[in-house]
C-alpha cells in the first residue's frame, strides 16, 4: 500500500557491531523527505537481527546494516530439559557452532563431555533429538 508518510525505526542508543537488536533500542517515527529503499519494516523481529556495523543514535534502521542473527552461538552454554514420562532431567550443554532456528547441531553435555544431537528451537534454546 502506497502512502505519503513513511516510517522508520530510529536508533535511540549505540548498538555495537555484532550485537543482537532489541526493540527497546529503537523508536518508530514518521520520516520526511526521501526514504532509503531498504528500511527495516515496522513488524521487524528485532531478536532475529544482528548489527553488521555500529548503529548510532538517530540512524534509520536499514537492511544493509543488519543480518539474521544465529539463535545460538558457538561455545554458548544452554540449559536443556529432557522429559520422559514422570522423569525430568535438566542439564547444561555447550553449542558446537552458530546456528539458526530449526537447524540440527552437535552439542556437548558440559558435565559428562558426551556429544549429543539437538535441534535449535528458539533464541538460546535447543531440544535434544
């Protein structure tokens, strides 16, 4: 839908390169004049995006400044819960590589050192396969 008024996410603070975005770091504002063609849309899922370069206060959020962020990162330690009937076991696993939601990856049980397969189910979340 074409409208005369265009909006953009405007940074409220410095977001360093490599950091995951948070909606609280931006405000939605109508912008005057010519709008960049690669503005991030109003329904952006900030937690899924990572800054490719430093984003400064007042900058318009552009697709060229962000990339899809991995949901889990290499060497990150994540709590995982396994439930079998009445038994529930909670453990900490170490992620083997950066991965996005839906990917199957190797993880290592921090306590035992045992290698396990897991699927990434959310940001900082995996389920054992």
